[in-house]
């Protein structure tokens, strides 16, 4: 038996969803994982769903709940995400189908067959033409997160200004190129956001940072979060673009690995000041900042910027 969970907004949401999907059956089960929201498994009318309640003040992280819902629906139509059953604005809540499967590991996602599946899924989603009502610009986000962090008593780490200068040079090199124009993107390709359903299909969850962004951010984000080596980077790019990568694409992926860690580090800075969750956001920010500094110190970094500019 699971202990009954009593949260006022959850009680209200469950009552509203019951009217749409059928009576609740069994206990409400809180799901593990997630460092921004609270997620619950609930059975309505004989079907399991995931009910997600956003954490407090998540809007200051650049999250747009309408964009999340639109992106999740578009991805579900491609078979790469769980379907959306309901969304409420007050109290804020997203209800999706429960995926009968398991969490994946980075080691699995680096396997050739599954790596190719991820690349194809990302390309399909990027090319849907789906319009999202918010932008995801990693170059602006790192600046906005620094301001938000300072306003909430959390300072950017030492080396922030140097990293920001590098980001500006990357932006200047690539901003006018065709393959950097905005497309619908997921923007949060952590290992924990990949599930493998009972049929063996990869399912991508947690679309809350979805927005019109740079496809290269998704590619770099996936590569760095799942620790792809150079050979696996080659395969990711070849599977995504349908041809072996040239020097420009190899360099661009390296730079957007840097931008992914920069954004993640500054996200941790904001959360250090505002989040009420029991999680070491300071250490999280340090992990990603240390990794971006390692990338920035690579002797090839300046060559990557030159090559990425074409």
C-alpha cells in the first residue's frame, strides 16, 4: 500500500482530470527523479497517466508551459514522446500518458543503433515546422540567468565573464548560417529524459524547455550530457544529416557542447537562489562550469570557432 499523498493543488488537479478521463483508481504514486517539478503516477478510468505539477517560479527559468504542451503533442505524433491528455493553467499542470518502460542509461544511448534512432528523431522533430510561442536562445539565456541569479542572491562563478566572451564569439561566427536558424527544439536532452518503452522504442519526455532554438544546441546538449566520444559524435552527425560530417560540423558540435554546459551551469546558479527542492544546485552548477572551462581550455577551441563560421 502507498501512503496517500495530500497536496492541495494535486487534489484539485485530480478532481478536474477525473471529470475528463474517468474516476481515479488506486493510490497516487509520486515518481522519483526531476529537479524542477513534482511528478505523480495516477490511474484515471483504468489508464495510467503522469500528472506533473511545476515547481515554484519556474517561469524565471524561461519555461513556457504552452510551448511545452505544443511541442510534446508534436513529438507524440511522431511516436517519440508520450501523448498529452490534458493541460491546466490554474493550478498549472500537464497530464501525459504513462510510459510502460524504463529509464535509459548514457551507455545505452551511445550504442550505434540507439544513437542513430535519437539522431533521426531529433531531425524529424526539428523539421516538423511546428511553431512554438517562445524562443530558446542559449546565448541570451546565460546572460539572463546571471542577472536572475544575482537578483536572488546567487552569483555567477569565477570565470563567467571569460566564458561569456567565448559565447559571444561563437554567436558571431554562426548566427547568420542557414543551419542555425530557429527550429522547434527540446533543449533538455539529459539522460534521465529518455525512456525505452515496452516495445523497445525510445520516448523523450520533459518538454518544458521546448522553444524555437538552434538545432545545434540539441545536438551539442545530447552529445555532452551523454558523454559521446569523437567516434560517437561522428555517428550522431552522420545519422542526423544523412552524410559524413565535414570540419565545420565537427567544430560546431564541439562549440555547442560548450554552450550546453554554459547554459546548464547558469541554470544551476539560478536554482541555487530560488529553488526549494532538496538538491545540491551549487554542486550541479560547478560540475557543468568545470566541464565548460575544460572545453574552453582545449588548444583547438579558437580553431573550432573559425571552422564553425564556415
